[in-house]
C-alpha cells in the first residue's frame, strides 16, 4: 500500500505528516511518502523539521509540479493524500490524474488540518473531485456530508482523531506557572485588536506568570495565510506606548509540544493548539474578547466551557482552569473512537488494484482564473512567486 502525501504549507505539512504516520503505525503494510510542492507558501527547512517532528516518515522532498508528475509515474501510489490549500488542491488533483492516467489513477483523499468548521461551499467545491474526505469530529462529518451533497458530490467521509493530539492527559501538580499564547495569522484581525490582545497578555505577565507567545513562524518564513501584523513586531513597535516592559512577554517558535508542559496553561483566540492543550488536560482558555463567530474561527468552541475574557484568566487559572464539557469533547475533537482511516486506505487500495475506482469527476476547477494563478504560483521561481503571494493571500 503506497500512500503519497502532497503538502504546500507548514500547517498542511504538519497534518499530512501526522496523518501518514498514524496510518503507517496502524498498518505496517502502508508505505508513506511526503512531498512539498514548491510554492510561495512552501515551508522553510526549519518549518519542515518542526512540522515533521516525531513523524514515522522521511523528511519531505521539495518538488515542482513536473517533479510531482514524475513521482506519480515512477512510484505508482495507490492513494494520494492532497494536503494543500484549496486552489493548489485542484492543481495537484488534475496533475496526479494526468500523470497516472484515468484508468490507473490513484485514489484521491483530502481534508483540512485542524478545526475545519464551518464547511464552506467554496471549500468543498474546490475538493469535490475527491474519493474520500477526512474529518476529525462527528460534527464535521455531518457538516461536510451536507456541504458536499449541496455541490453534487458524494465522497466517502472518514472520521479520525486529530493525529497530533496526545492520547492521555499529563500529570499535573498545582496551578500553572506559565501561560502559552498560541498565535494565529488571521485573528484577531485589526491592528488595534492585536495590540489590545498583547496588552492583556502583558498584564498576565505582570501578575507573575511567565507568558510565552508561541508564533507560527519565525521572521521571514511563510505560512498558510499572510499575517498583516505579526505579534512580535507589533510588540516591538508598541510596548512603550502601552506602558508595559518589553520583557514581560517572551516570543518563541518551534513545536508547540515543547511548551505544553505540566506547569503550563494555554490561551488562544482560536488556534487548534487549544485542542492539543485540552487533550493533555491542561488549563485552556479560548479568548472571547473580540467576539465569537465563524469569521473568528472560534465558533466551534461554543459549549466547550473554555470561552472566557482575558481579564478572567487569572481567577480561572487560580481555581484550576476552565472545566471542559464532556459532551462537547465527545461530539467534537476529543473523542476516542477508533480511526476509520486505516480501513478506508485499505478499501481504496483494493479498489484501485482491481480497477474499481470510478473515473475522476469534477476535475474542472471552481474558477479557471484562480486555478491559473495557483498553477502559476506552483511553476515560477520562489522569489517571483513570493511577490505574487504578497499581492493575493492564500485561502
């Protein structure tokens, strides 16, 4: 069973590496390989190292679209996991099928990293060609089944736990001494809101906590979504005007797992890191000062028991942290149901071996202009592609 995973950014690479690793751990007959498509949002060497930390697969190769086609022709994978942003996913799917041939094509599996709610019409339209779509909660299964049906697609929907969540909580002893803030590129949106967020974190630091702002990327590195106001740079510019010392906040990069220790609590506006923290049994707060909505990517946490304001955090942590709602955990991302992915891969591989895969349908892009830009971004030198990416954010 040959599974080829193709990623295009740090978040998708982390998910692809963990998903393929879980598949190889569950079934030794699965042989996994990772590729990173050469695009303007391709992760750096350091980001690749972080994203594949602890993975059971080799460090990924960086390839062009032409290199991807050659790897498909030579390796003849049974399954291709398309772990990319929407426009690039259409590029990958079309070129995989073109390289393999319609009659001998591999099964096409895709999904989204982290929390994937809401299920948007555009998101499923860009992936309506897939044979199977991976989800990570029962709520996601229902939402994506309905969303795919609305665009006339009926892929297999397979549920699995997020592959990078710990299987059991950490032992804890006493109140946390460190607060880790998991930053995101898109939320909060405005410069003023991000300054207000930093001020709230600074007050936690002045209350005696070690406050670590865990950045997604180091300066100069690319990520899935462009970040208009990186928190570390904003703090350098504005800490003096806020009346706080610059050293009351510490900024760090690298694997989140390095910071989620028994003496830590996690705070975020909407990062998937909240789920990592919850799985470890650590105090976890999802900040609601800036609202709760699909646009802020935190609506999925409604009912979790973990939504709170920045000003409430010291009292919450002193009492052991928010109490996670058990029903919410089971319906969402902290269930312990057996993964459906190993059986899915085996069935798809068997169907391919016997010629049972249907001819790929819906390979026409959702938007030809968007497809053309994505194809251009995957085929130009990285320096030029980076300039193109700055003009148009990836979605």
